[in-house]
C-alpha cells in the first residue's frame, strides 16, 4: 500500500521538485522533503548568477520550506557543507589545475545528492523507503536481467540522464522520478493549476556556481606560453585554468585564420592552439567507467554517445572495453573532445554507461 511507503523528495525550492512532491502525495505516498545545505560562505562567490553553490542558498531553502508547508509535509535540512567541499569543490579545483575540464554536476549527483544526502538523512533518524527528485529521467526494471535501467526523460529538451550516468544499481532501485514521463511545459501548467504559480515563474538554476566565472573558485593562474602544435610560441596566457579545449578567444594576433585551443599542457604550463580542423578527433579513451547496463549484458557494439551535456548524440562503436575503461570510435569526428568531461553512451533511450574522458 502506497500509504505505508514513505518517499523523501530532494527539494530545491524550484517548480520541478515541488511538483514531484505534490505528484507523489496525490498518489497516496507519505512524503517528506529533504533540502541539502552546501554553501560554506566562500567570500569569492558574490551571487551574481543563479546556481547551486552560492550565497542565495538561504533564499532557496526558504522557498523549499514554504513549498513543504503548502504541501503539508515534513521538511528537513541536511547539512552537507564539508562533504560537498571535499567531494565537489576540491575535485573541481584539482582537475582544473591538471588542465582538465571537470563536470561538477556529475560528481555532485553521484556522491552527494543521491549518496551522502540520503545516507546522512537516514543516519540522523529520518525514516523513508525511497528517494525522489525532479530530474527528467526514467528508471525501469529490466524483467529479463532483474537490473534497473536509466532512460532518457520523455521531454528531450529537458532530459538529464547525462548527469546521472554514474548512479549504481543499489541507488537506482530506490529512486523515483515522477517527471520522467512528463514535459516541462505541462509541469509548469500543473503548478499554476495547483496554486504554485510563483514556483512556475521562478528562474531556473542551471549553473553550478553563483558567479560569472569559475576563476572565483580557483587559485590565481601562473602565466605561460600559448604555442602552436609544432611548439612555436604564439603568445602568452595568464593561467591554464582560464582555458578549455575548443576555446577560440585567445588574444593572439597575426594569424591567417582563427586558432582554437587544442590541448592544455599542465606539465609545461602551456596552451596548445591551432586551426579548427585540428580540434576534431574520431576516437576517445574513457576511464572510471560506470556501466548501468551490467557489463556482461552489453550486447551492442553500435550506440550513440554524448561528449558533453550540450553536445549532439553521435554514432559510435567500441574499439575495446572492460569494466574500468573503454576506447570509443565515432563515425564522424567530434569537435573538442575534452579531458575531464564525461562521455555517456546510449542504446536508443537507455543509458548503457559512461566514464571520464582521459
């Protein structure tokens, strides 16, 4: 009986998590709200943009509390400042200083939102059976294998499966995503009809940090050379942390055509630049693989892959793979395959798995 099942909803103060809680309550579940506190008063973050990490967190928590009160459900705040700093902020800083471009949202989801938030809440005595969020993804049980599959959300413009590819089977079987079968426009319409119009009109938080530049999180860069692919010095940079693969604005003159960042060489503190055609590659190696489809059940060698959240899905095949790494070849060369980013593999709507581009 649903009335005997308690679902904790990760509430951010936005329309998606608020409607997630409402949908589950209307279905007859016992619902409670959980909101994580991650802001650690970093003086360098000024709150100039909406985002997950920044001084506007207090306002978002207040919005989540207000939503819980309107829904007449219990609400709890879980302090994860220290855990978030170590797992996400320090990881982000360390990767950037190595010349890589990490995706902090992938790490946050796997380790914090769907990991330590649940663990810490349960250990503090808050009891619940399942955890739900407002992500636009679906989880289904494969009746043939008994494992759980992560699938794209029905709303292709809002699908967030890319960010959740590192989830494990033990996490997936306890998760509920009520918005996976819905479109964003219908979720907002529902909010207005149910008396939550202010949440439907609220600006969405799509940034990792509430500032104009990631530089606010990073140590000051050490100046060095911008060189071409032959090693010829083209100009100077003010720190490799200010560059990422595929970047065009390099502030170097005297070139016959636009140059793009081809490589970040942290060892030599240099930025390698060259013509756009040199920024394409048809092969990528990924490490730290997480297979949502059990490794021994992967039968396809043709799939589609995404090398960053905003990238188009591209046809690809395995050159080789094991449980920890994979070499993947694209049918058509991809622009600026970036170390530190995640590559996520799909078989139609199903997430096969993914890893960190090395």
